């Protein structure tokens, strides 16, 4: 299962977010059921970021979302937002394998 989260940060909070993500990314990527984690940045609006993660299944994502790691990280992250975050859980319909 794949998860995309879009986050727009206040311009003066972008570096705060990047520092926070750098400190927590290895713990997120090592969380049980997480197979892949990317942090992506919009080319036009440098305040917009996306996380792209791949999970073994919905139960693994739910376990992460109910974990102390997520709750603490989300509390620290959401106060930096310029707009409400958006999230999608998606399935691959087709892939070239790249």
C-alpha cells in the first residue's frame, strides 16, 4: 500500500521542518511494515513537500499512525503548516517498474 501526504509550510518554518524530518526519517523508515520512504519537494513552490511511503498493508500504516513516534512528530510538524495537510492511500494500477 502506498501513502502520499502533501504538506505546505510557512516559509519561515521550512528549515525547522527539514531539521525535524532529518532527525526522525530513519525511525520512520525502520518502523515495522514500512518498505520505503521518500521526502519530495515541489519545484515551483519550495514550501510544499510530499512524503511518499510504501507499507506492507493498512494495518502497518495504522500501527504507525497510532504510534508515539507519529503522534509526537505530527504534533511538532502540524504547527509549522501554512495550509492543512492532505493525504491519500493509493494502490498501483499499473507500473513500468521504474
